[in-house]
């Protein structure tokens, strides 16, 4: 007999994963290594060690070990807000009158309001373990900075956050949450770093981007004794930590005999999507099961759907290593879309490789249709979603409506990465009809592509 599926599936603490899953171990085509922009050779552990903590460098370079044990202290911290519920969206299904079965993994159930805490505590733990004084970072929407400031205060580490200027202005309360947890918060680009001053002189009045903020944070980390830089997305290590999302989801689904047909996530730098899909992708890569994976990105910052696959700088200031990824060019500054966490020019090398090899699809969606989906979801499921997460909601609803037309009873799983309580200015603009849908023209994108480094083997097709 089929098991009755509850509205919310919560695992027991004892059922929580004790290891992260490293999808790279199952990839035949491994993600391309980071390159030193000076020598164009793969970055060595020693070179990476000047920017990142030692243990995280090991994780970054580890393409082989399928499982990495989660240190006990991190497992204990996870228990403050995990396991995260896997929710059956019965109310949304009813509202849409769809035969599809919709599930979402809700990661917003902690003060930082998003999945970012899963990697923040891991990165802060390894920094502390190495005896460092503090860490620097960038934040877009503010969720990553908030998560990191929580993790750092828990471990008594200093935390310096560069926050993308438009978010800093749109979300003053998020800034105050970070300060409550003891972090210092600087709007980026700022006058406090050499690279910030350069960007400001070249683009006066810029509202900033994640790429600018990364450059500033790296500069401060590499010029301050006892500090390292930590990044909230994109890197292999971050996807590894975020695999906790997919592992928990898979355990819960297996327990109830549920098999998703479609798995959907929003994609900024790729960490939540990478984490959610990892164990399912592992099965697909090993030929054990098949799933349809969909990455959803803003039409205003379409790195997968309109970007090129090439080596590019991870940051606007061109101080970071080169990563092979789908990119719009590190000089591309997206319009001030309200999903600040998705305003990144590139995409995780792991996801880029999987997308390039045809294991995953991507869609881009416009801002107003995101907010329409967010509102529809909030009204029936109760949770007020973050604009970033609402990209996944949009496509989940679209897929459920397709099922309504065809009568198919597909099982749809999506990642609900966070809550939108600090995004009410954006909701207000939407309600007042003041939200625009800016989509870059091909000519706009070409400007970004022109800045991609040129060297043999890195030709843009
Ligand atoms: C709520 C939320 N969802 C999704 C993202 C996108 O990041 P990623 O692609 O790394 O998951 C962010 C980034 O700030 C976020 O705050």
C-alpha cells in the first residue's frame, strides 16, 4: 500500500547525513581546474592557500572522494536549524488544480533566512580550526553575509562583509542583522580598497555587483594578517557543503518511496541547485536513475542561457583565479534586479560542466513573472519566499500547469532556498506596478564577452 505523504516530512536528528556528497567523484568529465591568471596553469594548493583556508583548499581540489565526513562541531550546529522540512505542496496543487505532485525543500527556517548557513558554518569552522582571526566576504542579497556573520559569531571569528551597493541601500535591515551578529558591513564598490576606488573611477555611480564585492573582499583578506577570504557560492567546496540539502531530501523521499521526475532550483552561482541535485545527479551519472534537472536564472543575468562557456575571472576586478564556466564576462554589470543573489556573471564550474554535457537544462525568467509566482505561492503555502527562490517556484508552477494540460502526474521537486522578509521594497514595487523587466540586448552582452581573457584554447565560439 502507498504510504500517506504528510504535509511536511521531517527527518529524525539521527537520520541526518554525517557526510557530504561530492558529485565530482561521479563525473566522467571533471569540472575544469581554476587557473592562475598569470601563468595560465592550474592553481596549486599552495597558491590557493594564500586566499582560502587549508582544509577548504583540499575540498576544492578533491575530484575523487565521493563522501567527505562532516566534522562533529558542524553537525551539532546543523542541528540548530536542520533537518529542513521537505514539504508536499498540497495547497498549491489544489489551487493549480494540477495532477502533478509538488514538493519543496524549505531552507529558510533559520535567522539568516536561507540555505547559505550550510556552507557558512563549514567555512567558518575550518578558518577557526586553522587558528585564523577572521574572514572577509562579499554578499549580494545579504543572505550569505548574514549567514556568515551568524557562523562567525558562534565561533568567535571576525567577519568583514562587502555588500553589493544596491542591496545595501534596498535592505538596510539586513545590514543591521549582520551588525547584530558582530560583522562589519561596507557597501561595494567602496573607497576602502584599491580595487573599489578603481571600479568607482571607471564606473561612477555604479550600483555594484557580486563580482566587484568579491574583488574587494579578496584584496582585504590577502592584505590582512590572519584573514582569509570565503565565498558563498560558485566554488566546488560550497556545492559540497550544500549537498546536505539534496542528501536530506533524498533520504526523506526514499523513506516514502517518492521519486521526483523534475528537479528545479534557482541558479545564482549555483550552490543551492548544485547541493539539491547532487545525490540525484550522482545516480544519473552512474546510470542508476534518470531525472530532469532545470536551473532557473533571471532574464536580466542569463549566464547559462545566453552566456558562453569559457575561462573567465570570478570577479570584476580580475584579481581572482580564472574559472571555466558559463559566463557573461566579469565586466558585465547586471541591471539592479531585485533577486540580488542571482546577479552574478558566472556559474559554478561543476554545474557549467554538467550543463555543457547535457545533464541539465536552464531557463531564464522575467522579474515580474517571478513576483507573480511568489505571491501566488505565498497566498496558498503561507511562506513568503525570497525573490531568488521564487525563480524556482515560477518554473515549478509552469511545469505543474503543463501537467494539467497533458494530464501527466509528474512529481516535481524544487528548492525553496529562503524567505523574503527583507525584500519588501521589491514586493512593494511589484504591487505598485513599478517593476520593470530589463533584458540585456545582444549588444549589451557582447560588451561583457569582449572582456573575457583571450588565450589559446579559450576562444569564444
Ligand atoms: C535566498 C537565496 N536563494 C538563492 C541564492 C542564489 O545563490 P546560489 O546559486 O549560490 O544558491 C541566493 C544568493 O544570495 C539567495 O540568497
